[in-house]
C-alpha cells in the first residue's frame, strides 16, 4: 500500500517558472507513477493575513481558505514541504500560513498539553526541500542550517512529524541545467520512494 502524500508548495510567487514548482512537480510525478496518493496545496495561490496576538492565534477563527489544508494534514502519512529561503529563513507569507494552520488543537498541541501526550500530527513523516541562491553545503557548513533545524524542531516535530528529513537545493537561480536536472531526478526518486 502506498503513502498518502501532501505536497505543500511554500513559494509565495505563483509564477510557474519558479524552481520550487519544478521540484514539487517532479516529486509528484514520481509518487503518482508508483501508486502513491498525492494531494497538493499551493500557498502562493492565496492571500494570507498575519496574526498579531497570542489571543488571535489561540482563539481566533482560521480563515476558511485553510480548511482544505488542515484536512490534508490530517489525511496524509507524509508531507513534502517545498519553499525558497529568503533572508535566511521561510518567506513571511509561508510562515504566516503555518501560524494559521497549526493552531492549538489542530496542528499545535492544545493548551495544557504535557510533554508525553500525543502530538496532533503524530505518525507522519516529512521531507523539507529548501531552494537557495548560495551553495547548499555552504549554508549547512557556515550557517549550520539554523533556520531549517528550527523549522524541524520547533514546528514539524513539535506537532508530531517524525522523522523529518531535508534537502538543501543550492544555486537554484544559477544557469546550471545539469545541476537542476540532477535535483529534479533526486526529487522524482524521492517521490517514488514516498520520502
């Protein structure tokens, strides 16, 4: 039996020529080609308001546009999350979406949750794919992949995803067709493997 895979496109720019979109498409082709079920949600296709208070985060209503995404997160057994690195981190648009979707009791543990209580999204794995202008090895070596580690530990693992793996796709905007083709093939294979 195959995986139930959610592909979360985190690039705020809906332009089809973004490399994040090509990577997600390659993954989806690989996954569907071997029988995995795939659903996709594109954050770049929607306007996302920002949250401004803890009260709003804990008790405010989630914008209706996110209801399908919350359903997809409950449905999936594996998450592929693709986004570009902007100023060393998630784009603000993408981070704002996570703050809406991972509300207490839905994504984040409810208030009063103990450290040994089950996490809302336990039993799911995740693969985070980040594109960047610098070489991926340089980000890992010099910057210690700090923002990726924060996302994995403080967001994805916090809500229950485990294991969480990541791929750092450097030189995303370079004129390097062979480099891009290698990454597209890697994502296609990852899709086939459901990881």
